């Protein structure tokens, strides 16, 4: 393939010719700017609205935070305004009345004063006016409720409760909006295949218009550990005995439970309460049988299985000996 050569059209010109050409282009550009920016343009601008409420008062419904307006002026005005980063802001001091009124006429008048330029015309204002009642403002401290979706790696589980810091949030807003609230929710905590502790930030649910929350972010700690299985014998306690002397056979049961490694050596029979409620007696195969119930166990256990699920009971007569679970 032949190489394509890009020929510079000014290569054959003298330096003087190049200078004259550059000057001509510069004058042409200036003339173009003068013509372009001397024309009138209509642009849409956003006017931000700010309100200063009396102490202890709030809007029943949120007022508009901004309005749109069409401004017509020469291009020079918009060029200078853009270079200077001009913003359009209107502030209103709300009187301690029962209703706050703001009309399009008031907005237009205040905007004229803000622009303060006879060469600028407000050709259209997108605002119908507002009439908003006022009511008392309330601030309450509410508990934070965590919404979570967690999954764990094999043989791992929560080591303890998930910790939020802080665990409550201040809610400020109109009484009618604040009073029905009993808690404040977090965004969903989504964690997969956890095999170690997790610490991070979690945002709270964005409040509705008219409400403010503090803080907006909380720290969350998810304690994770490996778990294993442990078996332990626990004595059975007789409840509601039918006679003065009752014997159970067996009088102990084996409890198999899933437990985190951090609590493995802490677990003992004293951590459980296993009962046989004789009010729940039933006869099976000619024997007096009562189910076993685990009514107390450590909170850090994930599940517990009792073996056997039931035991037999006997009314003991004087000098009568019955086998026990130790002599099985």
C-alpha cells in the first residue's frame, strides 16, 4: 500500500502570509462572537427556594424546594452568568401563622429584584402557588430495625447478635408524621458466604419529605464463627408429681446441640433445664410414659436434639429398687 501524505496547505506560504491569515481568522472569530452573543436567547433556569420556620413549627406537607423559570436576555448575560457561576436563590421567612402562602406574583417580584437587570425578562414561571398549613414540630428517639439477608460458608454461623452503633436514631418533623413511627429501618444488609466477622457502614432508609434523621449512617458488626456438635447428658426434673415418691427410667437424656467453638468449653449440664411434666402422662404399650421437654438452654445454641424424647415413671414403694440410667 502506498503511504498517504497529508499535505499542509500552508506549507508553501511565507511566514508573513501565515501571520496575516491568523489575524484575519481572529477578527472573524471576534465578529462571530459579537453577532452570536448580541442575539436574544431564552433559557430555563432553576430557582432554589429556602424557608426559615419559627421555632417549634413545621410544614404539614413539604413546600417546593425549587421552581423553573424562563429568562430571556442577550447571550452576553448568560455567558457572564455562567462564567461567574451565578445561582438563583430565594429565601422566605415563615410567619408564626397557621397557614403559609406563596403566590406566583410574589415569586416573580422577588426574582425581578434578585436579577436586578432591565435587559432580562421573565417570560414564563412554572409555579402555581402554595398554601401549606403549619403544625408543631416533634423530635423523638427511635430504635433502629435491621433488615438483613445473610448466608454463611459451610459450618459457620452467627457467633452472637448483630450489633448496630448507634442503635437508635433521632427523627424530627411534623407531629402528624412523627407520632405514628415506632422504629426506623436500615437499608438491607446483603452478605454472602460469610466465614469471618464483618464490620462496615450501613445507611438508614431515606426519610420522606418533611422528616429529618440523625445520624444517616450506622456502623454494623456481624460476628461470625465456626460451629461444631457437642453431646451432653442432662438430668430430668420431675414436674407435677402424682405421688410423693416418683422414679424415672431413664432419669437422664442425651442432648446433642450445635454450638460455636467460642462457647464449646462453657457448656455444661447446668445450662439446661429438662423436665418431665407428669400432667402430660400417656400410656404406651402398658407403660406410664411422659414426654421430655427442654424448657431452658443457652441462647448461643443453634439447635438441640433430645434422646430419648420420652421416659417412663414409676411410683416407688418402700424397699423397692429400680434401675437407673447409670446402671443401664
